[in-house]
C-alpha cells in the first residue's frame, strides 16, 4: 500500500450518488462532500426551487449535479428520481437515504394521519427507493447504500416515538438489505448522527438545544460537515469490507 493507493480509497470519481433531503443540513453537506470527492451528485427534496439552488451550488463547487423534486412519501416520485438520474448520468452507484421528517406527537395523541406521514417518508420511501434503484446498483461495480438513521433509534424518545421507531426499523432493513444484496456486490450500511446543527435542531427552544449539546461526552452539537467523513468511509472503497453496520457519530451521546 503506497501513498497514491491510500489517497484513492476515498476517491468517488466517476460514481453517481443520489442524496435525498440533499438541499440543506446533513444532506447538503454530504452532497458537497461527494462532489469534492469527485462524484456526480443528484439531490432530491420536495421543493423544486431548493433542488435547483442546491444543484447550482454544487456546480459552482466544480461538480456535476442535478436537482430532482421528490417527495419520499410518493412512490411515483421515486420512479421519476431514478429515471432522471439514469437519464442524466447513465448509472446509480450510491443511494444515500437522508430525507426524513421529525414529526412529533405524544403517544396518547398519535393519529393515523401522522403515523402514515411519518412512516411513509422515514421508512417506506427509503426502502422502496433502494428497490427501484436496485437494477442500477446491481450493474455498478462500486454499489453502496447509506441509510441515515439517528441516535434516537437507540435511546428513550418521548414525543418523537414515531420518528425513532421509523429510524430503528430502517436500521433493521439496513441489515436485511446487506445480507440480501451481498451476492450482487452491494454494500449497505447506516449512519446514526447525534445532535447536529440543522434547521430541525434550530427549531427547538434555546434551552432544549443546550441540553442536546450537554448530552454528549464532547458537550457540543456537530457541524453537518462532520458527517462527510463517516459517509465517505461507508460508501467508498475505504469501506470495502464494511456492510450491515451502523456507525454512530454522536460525540459520545449513546455510550453516555
């Protein structure tokens, strides 16, 4: 192993990466990271203007990028996302399931409508996106799936039980996908971020954000860019012998 070989471990040149929820927060940071690593990136989110702005931003960084308006709760939108990605770039090598909603309701007040909205986006959408992209992943020599879950899947989660349960279920699907798709050379892993400085986090009261920061051993909230390294590890050649795993990047929240 020489210096050039080591430097190539994280090289994503020539690969096509789909990042859902890729217009802000962790998703946009990951999209920027993949562009910097040489990948062609497709960002998906519900708002067309946000998709185009994110794609423009990635192109300004020197990357090849496409924005595709996509609602993860719509199976038809998932078909369009796959079709437009392949039409534009000819392949799908990596799927990053990052889009989510953090809909919260106390258990005694959960409604069927809220349940459907939460699980359609946080669980059904990611699973069926992988299914729809599967023929292209099978054709790729460097296929990987990364499911973004949450430390909430490992912890007590009052008021956001639906969100945490969806992420825990996606973690289970991650392991099942890894086992089922291994014969096709597709690696499947999950990344579980802790508290991260996103719009979702900033929507909370200051005292709640302070408690989120103090909950980790590092006593702080992560910058979204701190998720780029773990994501690249799990989807590049650097992680070629890693599949069916969950990498917890939480500053020491779960162990504490």
